[in-house]
C-alpha cells in the first residue's frame, strides 16, 4: 500500500511540477521523509528527477533556452558537487527549514496580477544566471531537489511555460547524473532507497507524457499563479517536515518559570540547556549550563568545597549587559534544590 500511495503522490507531484515549472522534489521530500532516513531522501528523489528531466527534454526539446543553459550549467556543477560533499557536515533539516520559509514568503505573489504576455521584465546580467546556477546546484546536492525554489527568477526573466519546463530539464539533467554518482559513492543507495526511487521514476515518465497534452491549454497567467501556489504549498509541507525532523533530533523543551525575584525561560536542546532570565534587580540575563570541568582548577575546588551533602551540581555561565559571572545550584538525591551560590 505504501508503494501505491507513493506512486500516486509522485504522479501528482510531477504533473503539478510540469504545470507550474517544477516542485515535484519539494512536494515529495516530506512524503519520502516518513519512509527513509533524512540523508537517503535526496538519493531516492534524484532517481525520479533524472528520469523526469530526460523525458521532458525529449518532449519539449524545441523550447530549451540554450543561452541560459550555457551560463547556468558550469557553476551549477560546482555547486552540486559541493552540496553533496557538505551532506556529511551539514544537517539538511536546517536547510530545509530555511527553504520552507523562503517558499512561504511567495504568498503575496499569489494576489498580484500576473503577466499574460511573454516579456522580459528586466535584463538579467550573466553573473546572476551563474549565481542562480551555483545556488540551484548546491541546494539540489544537499536536498535532492530545488523544484520551484527559483521559479520566481524564471518568471521574471520572461520565459514561457514550455521554455521553463524545457530549460529547467536541460539545466538539471546533468546535475542529477552527477548526484547519482556521488550518492552511490557515499553509500546512500540502500535497497529500499532504490525501490522507492524507481517508483518515483515510473511516475515521472507517465506524468511527462500526460502533461504534454495538458500544457498547451494553460494560459501564462494561470501557469504563473499555479507556480506561486506550488511554492507556498511546498513551503508549508517542508516546514512541517523540518519541524518534525528537528524535534526528533534535538528533543527541544521550553519552560517558563515565575519566581519571587525573577522570570526565567529555559530551553533544553539536546544535552544543552539555555536560559533567558529577567531578574528584577539585575535586569536581563542569558544563562548557559556548562560542565564543571570547564572552570579553572581554583573555581572547581571552590565549588566542591561548598558541596556539603549535595548529590548533584549544576553550573551556569551568566551573561548580563554589564558583566559575566557563574551560578551554581546544588541538589539532593531526590533532585530537590538545596542552595545557590554565585561568583565571578
């Protein structure tokens, strides 16, 4: 049943992406994220994306804007290699969060009057095309998809619906092939990843053939409006996916405490604890829990000398507008607070 749902979702996503100039990958990221580890989602997506690009090049070959492709591709190849390499160092969920916010920011464009004619609204210098290529390649390498992220640029450049689809496919097919090789080299192609990727690829082929007969009946204004709608929908889905992944990875907890002389908001993030505190006498304070071993030897001896029968010691480094000092809380075996000391 999972495979049937994925096939139907992929067919719908690639059909929408053909209709609005991209976005299948961004729509499928949250769906694949429930079935695969985060770092394997780009590999599964790329199997479908490369198949989709080849089918669209074959169907819309005459509409390719080669003048854009020759500026886009060189920097995009550099970006995609760097993006895949950075998979080992960056958490894709944080990039996913930033992308989702950018996509949602396109909401106001839904309510603006869309251009009906095929016009170049402003001249685009070559360096901008190269920069867009690099960013598209880098983000694609990290997430497996760029989709509608740069649709606004294509719209403002004045490309028609067929030109956007064809030029994007020509720009991205080589990037997808490079990613397939790099993902395989990194060992990201597990058996389940390949199986889900092939289902996505089959849906992409069938979708391209289906949309060949639908697109000629779509006006440019409607095409652009649906494109911006897809950006916003992708952003909402991606935001939800990013929040879920961040929560699972970091187990964040926020607690607000009202005390006699202060108001404290405490955030727990993984094993780190951060606090923002408003003390009625000292004003605003930022606190961070630090290990006792991070203190100097003299300070460690001082803290231990006041321990008494405490079973647990919590050391916080406190930042105020005028000074930095330390707070130490002592707790008994039942984790009940005993006392607090402060020192510079």
